[in-house]
C-alpha cells in the first residue's frame, strides 16, 4: 500500500448505490496476537488491507512467526513453529500501539516480554497501568525504566481482576494471558466491544474455555494447550459508521452491506434524531438523506454508546447541520485535532476542554488540509465531499492505518474524488 500522496475532492456530488464494509481493523489486530498462543497454521479471511495490519505482522515476524498475506483474497496465513526469545526492536514496536496486545500472549507462552510504551495516533494519553496491574495479579513482575516495560512471569496463574475503568486492550490482554494460565481467571468490568467477542470466538475455536462472552464478567478456565484454526474477521463497524455519517451529510441513497446494523445502533439512532432516514436489515442498512438535517448533541462513551472513533466524522457533518450541536469527548483528551482543519474550511467550532460547540448551517469551502489521526482523516474527506470547490487532504498515512480504500468506495458511489 502506498502511504504517500494526497486526495483531491470536488464536493457537492450525492452518494448513491451500494457498498460493502471491509473486515475490522480493531478485530484483526488482537486476532493476530492470538497466533502467539498456539503452534500451527492460523488462517484469517476478510482481512482489510491497512498499514496497521502490516505493522503488526512485522511484530509477529520478530517473534519468529511467518506469514503469507494474499491481499487479493483478503486472507492472511500465520505459521507459528515456536515463539523465539527475541524482543521487538523499538522502531517496529513504536509503529503501532497494538504492539502492546502482545503483552498477554508472550507472558503466557514464554514468560517474559520487553516493549516500549505504545505508539499510534497522538490522540491523547493512553496509559496501560490497568494491563500491568492485571498481569501482576496473574504472577508477573513488572519493571518500567527509560519508557520501557519489562515483564517477567515464571508461571501465569488465574486471578480475580476487577477493572476500575473500561479498557478494550486491557480486556484483550487479560483474556490472552488467562487462556493458558493455571487455574481460573475472573475478570469483572470487562469491555463489551464486539471485537472482544470476535477474539473470544476464535480462542474458543482454538480450544479455550471462556464463559460470559459479551458480558461484563468473563470467567476463563486455563487449558494446557491451544490449537491453530481458521477464522473470518468480523466487519468493521467504524468504517460502517463513517460511511453512514458521510451519506447523511453529503446526501443520497446508499445501501451499506455486510454488517449487522446493531453494531452501530448508537450512530444510526443519532442520525435519525437529526432527521435522516435509516432502514435496517439483518446484515445491511440503508441511509437516505437530502443532505439537509438538524443538529444534535453527542457524548462519546464505551460501547454500546456513541463511539469515540466516529466523533470526528459526526463533527464534520454537524458543520452543515441546522442549529448548534455540542460534542463531548470523554474517552481521549486530545481528540479534537480535526477542528483547526475544519476551521480552515469555514467551520464555526469552539473548543473548551472536552467540549466542542459546532454552529452549523454554513457552507464549507474547499481548502488544503492535513490529517492528524485515522478518524480525523476520514472527517476531512467527509468535509471535502460536502464542501464547495476543491479540497486537498494530505498526510494519508493516517488514513491508510485504518481504512481500506475509503476513497475508492466513495468514488464508486458517485463522489468526485481521486488519490494522487
């Protein structure tokens, strides 16, 4: 995938037709981490072609695993012939925050891991102290120095863990550490995200014993061995939400396929509150919009509430909405980075702390803007699709971390959009 270049958009075209949702970025990465837990051949289908997947495959390669990625078939095969004793070089580990998901599996299978504090998008502080406390309860000794985490665990054992805050990757790490531990691990206040259920489904297929799937309480009985298997990655609910919001904002009539709309119910309900028509099916939804809609307020919260990963996109269409909307970001303290770029396009947005006030009803004008994180990149494309004139979106390496050919999908729906 080419991470360079820019996207040029001439706004104003309605979006019409149908489009399919790709496999989930936030599901495939923890699924790939589970390949550390069992020798053999793991096969994943419905894999999105995004740079974060490539980055984590590099991480697995450092630990001695081999892989084959057939992008045309959306298929990855990972071969585990034994995990080596190496640590991932900092330049590779820092490419993606998801490298921290290797913490639980590595402690479980080889008893030690050394990682730099995770990287990824600069959307705010994302401490992993809850992960480390959980690993300590399961028998690990944790040492932190020079911004490195060094964890050693002679024998992983079951424990009772109660997260004081929701943490998706923390939940995933505990699950991966517990499936091969001695005894039973009980995790309370587990995160509810569907991607966690996807990870659990694959681990159960591998032979893990996990109860409480999809609930706040998970009970994991450790087993002595897991076996490699095959699995189809769930669809990407954030991509689906991005498409839904874009269609609502630009206007048009589009069927979005390959996703249970229940996964993005909070987003669809909010669009309906704005006056947008939404039709739901078993594995599709339809958005019909005249491109004219009312403002609405949102507060980002853990699943199943409105996702932080759709906040920037929703803000973009609120710039066009009739009225004033209030957007509260409760997950990350630095996730309004799209605001200055939207203001370049004429948006009237005021930010104070975790609150953004968007005064809509004004036409956006095309401008040259730059992405600052994955979802901000999507929001700027949406803004460009709504704007008058030409918009140029730069820093596409952020977009490529989380979206598989989003520009191509919009073009197929009638957008005047091209990537150079």
